C-alpha cells in the first residue's frame, strides 16, 4: 500500500468520510425505511403509528446491544426525544401540522414515535462526533451558547402569538459562533469547517429528509392534506435553528464528559 498513487488519496479520503457518514445515519435511515414500508404495506392487527414506535425502539435496542451506540448516546437521544415530543404537542395544538391516522400510542394527538425524528438528529450528531473524533475551537461557552439555544427553542413556541425572531436569532448565531470551528479527522488527516456552515448543511439535508417523511405520510402540513407537495424552503431556516440546539446540547455534554475524564485521570 506504500506505493499507492497520490492521486487516489482524495478518493480514499472521500470514501472513508462517506463510510462514517453512512454509519452515523443508521438510525435516521431506519426511521425513513420504516415510514416507507409501513405506508406501502397494510399492517394487520396493529395501527401504523404503533408499529413504527415498536420497530424504532427495537432498532435502538439492537444498536445499543451491538455497540453501535453507547449508553451515553442513548441518554442524549432520550433527552432529544422529550424535547421533540414537547414541541410536537405544541405544534399540533397550533395547527402547524397533523398526524391524522389512529394509534394507541398517541399522546395529546401526537404519536410517541415522532420524538425519534428529533432524536435521530442527536443520534447522527453523537455518532459522527465519535467516529470522526470531532472537537471544536472557539466554543463560546455554556452561558452564551445556552442562552442562544434556549431563545431559539422558545421562539418555536412564541412565534405563533408574537413576532417571529428567527432572522434576528440567525444573525446572533453568526455573531456568537463566528470564531467556532469544527475539527474532524478522516484517517490521519485533520480538517476544519466553520460551525455555521455545518449548521446550514445539516439543516438542508434534514429538509430533504422532511420531504421524504411527508411523502410517506409521517405527518402532513396543512397544504399537503389533499396532495403532497414540496415542503416550503422556509423550513430550512427552522431546521437550521433546530440543528443549532442539537449541537449546543451535544457539544456541551461532550465538554462536560471530557472535563470529567480529565479530572478522574
């Protein structure tokens, strides 16, 4: 392998990067695969929403038992599941979207599996962080990041009855994380990327995934009740902000864990 042509190195790097990205997407892929299959196959003796929940719980259990996810990562996923479920309950009440199908495991009109769609973002974050040995430079600290994350999450609730501050919050994101860079490693090479760029890239791909989810009737926006159509591009900004909350929580937990390990050693 020492005589490998240097021209192949970028391709090999890309393949390694793609492999780790794919492995980090196992749980999101399981979600969308389940949505697709359950929409195409009529399930006897069980409601679709309930079957999806059982399948996703089984996938999480298997990922933990096989070592694809650690106990700490499971805990983070549970936190995101609760955060997502609370947001879903509120959005359903406000008529933002709907889950029209019946189900035993629906709580206040929201199927319990829906929290996993938010948790899948956390699963990806945790997996890719571990696989690419990620770190950050220029992290603003708990107080600025925490306050900004809290304001973003609160805005998802308050914009229904007071002005929407998402664009002001987006500007604050650029200011607060202006110096923050993601460091990630592919084999022996270290790369850097502005954190805000990573926010946008992940938010865009989640928007693509959202189009797939609504196509397979995971939920429906009001303008999709009669026929499916592309999810509004404005949703990219929503996912951009939601990804920021995810990164803030995951990054802070990683910092806390790293500090704990350092003190113990």
